[in-house]
């Protein structure tokens, strides 16, 4: 159970995650097996791995590209979202030319 609470994301300690290029900064709150994050990708960001975990992602600012292993690409801009369950058959990889800010929810409920 998640109790009612508000979150001032400026007070959540950021962690930095290097990409193949660029940097991702995460501010993370965890509730058991549910993870809620505010993520910022720097300009020229490219993730350093393919991810097969499920996510609910909302683009707060900027834009990013989600590349799927099947070769398709999906541009998300401010106000757009995507949702996917854990999916080992079709992993995704994120890139951003200009940088972006994302609100992300993931966890065991997406299996």
C-alpha cells in the first residue's frame, strides 16, 4: 500500500547514470516493488544497454526516441507517453538529441 503523500522532486537526491553517450539523472522513490522516477537525459544521450523491463513513461519536457530491437523507432515529445510490460522479445533503448525530462513508473506489476 502506498500512503497518500506529495513529492517535491527537488528534495529527492539525484543519482547519475552514464549512458553510452551523455548522462541520465534519476530522482527515485520506491514503494516495495514499485519504482517512481523523475529522469533527465542530457543532450546527445544514448543508453548503454537494451532494456526489457516494463515502464509507463510520460515525457514532461523535450523529446526522446525509443528504439526497439525490431528496428522500429518511436519519437516521444512533451505531453506524450508510452506503456509496455516486461518483454524480453522486444527490448527498447532510449536516445535524446536535445535532452528531456521523463516521469517513469515501473515495477513488478508490469510483468
